[in-house]
C-alpha cells in the first residue's frame, strides 16, 4: 500500500475546486441574460391585462349607452352614461337608424399611467328604441 490515506480524495477535490473556480460568476451572467427577458414578459403581461380591462370597460359602456338610448335618453344623456362607465377619455358615438340605435365606444389602452402605443379598445352595442 504505497498511497497515503486520503490522497485520491484530495486530487478529486482539487479538480472539482479548479472547475468551480472556472464557473465562478456564471450564475450572475445567466441572471444578466435572463432578467431582461423576465422583465419583458412581465411588461407584456401587464399590457395584456390592461388591454382586456379596457376592452371590458368599453363593452360595458356601449351596453349602458345603448340601454339609455333605448329608454329614450337624448344623445347627450347617452354620451354621459357611456362616458361615466368608460372613463372621461373614451370616445363615444351614437348613431340612430330608424328604430335602432348603435352606441360605439373606443378608448386607448393605458397601463399604470403609461400609454401602450397604438392599442385601442373598441366596442359597440345595438338596441331597439322603445316607443
């Protein structure tokens, strides 16, 4: 038995230590690559949620405006009803055709005070005007 006790273990530990020294900082580099992608994904998710909420608000406003028009409100009352639901920046149009009224609402998608570019939510509702 010519090998001393634990000599083989030291060689293995030494080799592993050298490999670990070469890999030092690799987690930081990987995080630096992945972190912008994660942030971009979160921003995209926030824009998606803001778009969905704006679309729902526009649809609710169009329905509320169409109901108001159906029961006999004038155009300014219909616009006020729709704007109260959709928000003050929404565009509301009212079109009458015979016994039918169409209320259309559009609004820019805004996420936490930041405009998301050309994203616009639109919705319209049609109702029969009661006599």
